[in-house]
C-alpha cells in the first residue's frame, strides 16, 4: 500500500501546521457520511531555474471555491493565504516535486441541510506519473458520468468520485489500464480522473464543458494548441468517432499528458511518437518546468 505520510509529515489544518499523525477529524462529520466535501489536486514542480512552483495555484484554488459554492459548502478562506500554506507545507516536508491535496470538509451534521461551517486541510505527498509513463489501453466504461441534472458536475466534489472509482475498478478488473466514460447522451465525456483529447487529420478535438469536469490541464492544453498553432475544436463526439482518430490522449494534473494506445482493444492509427499529442505532452512538461519549448526543435 502506498504511504501518503510518515511520522514526520506535516499538514495544514484550519490555519495550523500539524503532524499528520497528530491531526484528527470527527467520525460524525457530514463529509465522511455523505461524501459532502470538495477537493483539489495540484502539482508543484522544481522549475528550470531551481525554484519550487505550484502550477496554476490560483486556478486550482478558484476552482476549489467555486466547487464549494456550487454545492453550498461555506468557503471562508483566503486563497492567497491557502497558496502560501501550500508552499509552507512543501517546505516543512522538504518536498520539491509533489502532489498537493486541499480538502474542504464539513463538521458533524446527520441532516441533509447544507453545511454552515467547513474546515480545510492541505496535505502533500510525492507522486510519480499517476497513470504511468506508458501508453494506456482503455475501455469504454459500463458506467456513465453522472447526469448534470442529478449533480453539480463541475464541482470537484468527493461524492462524485464513487463514480470514478467504479469505472476505474471495472477497467482494471477487465485487464485495461483505465476507463473512459460516456455522458448521459452517449457522447464521450472523460476518464475517471482526466479529460480526453483526440487527433484527426491534423486537428485536435475535445468535448466542450457541460458534462465534464473543466480540467485545468485541459485549459493548459488548449492554451498550448493556440500557442503552437495547432487547430483545436471543442465538440461532442461518439466512441465510434474516437475509434477512427489518428491518436488520442488523457490529461489531468496527476496524469499530466498521457498517450492512449487503444480503446476497447482497437489501436490508434498513428504512432504516439509522431502525434500532435506527443508535441503537446512535451510542451506541457516544458510549461510546468518553465522551460522554453520550440516545436520545430522537438520534431527535428
Ligand atoms: N476529469 C475528472 C473527473 C478529474 O477528476 C480530473 C482531475 N482533477 C480531471 C478531469 C482533470 O482535471 P485537472 O486537469 O484540473 O486536474
């Protein structure tokens, strides 16, 4: 089992820095019982000039706040203070490259009323490539993403992740690396913890916001497409259209940009090494490390 902390690990809880082994929570908490909590996943990188930088910290904390607002969890925190707390947690744990997990959770309340108070935890651990380095063999999940009419789908809420766990587990049980979930209309939505893109005839496609988590990595990949003058279109598409793609990839904070080998056993036409996804993967890595990236140099 992966150990997320040890006897020396320090975390941030409601304004204080505590040993992880000394921090406690209430077993009667509304979040624990009903999944009524909100979280983020952020990465810190040691950049080219040797500084530790939390990538897109503001965007992640803005999303944390919005996620809470969408499901009526009070958010009485100052995001600049929380960003400073991320750096302090990294420093106190002697971490440079790490995954940072803010979690907003609610005190005891066994009714179904919205919370009137919330707590915040920020912890961090060292995490390599979440979905591995190699190309992924994915399968179309028998689980759909939750219908946006049944949930605030753009809120990164803890309870929503039972759907992700079910889909991921099913895929692994069937011998695949990861799942791909459709939306309630049968269009491709996203992976259990990552957004999807595909390449066809020199152009990149990804589903529009609406039935997906609007990923921060997704936004970065879109920015990179603009910077690198790679044509991009946000549109709904079916699994059959995806199977006809030249290449495809997942992206997310934990997964970064990771190429797909096959879907439901059907491989993509183009070798990953010569795909636009590979260019975007390298450009993403350069961006988080604050290195300059020249597409021509990469393709040469
Ligand atoms: N979709 C889902 C369901 C996710 O859990 C994640 C990971 N947060 C993503 C997409 C990618 O989001 P981001 O790039 O902001 O990490």
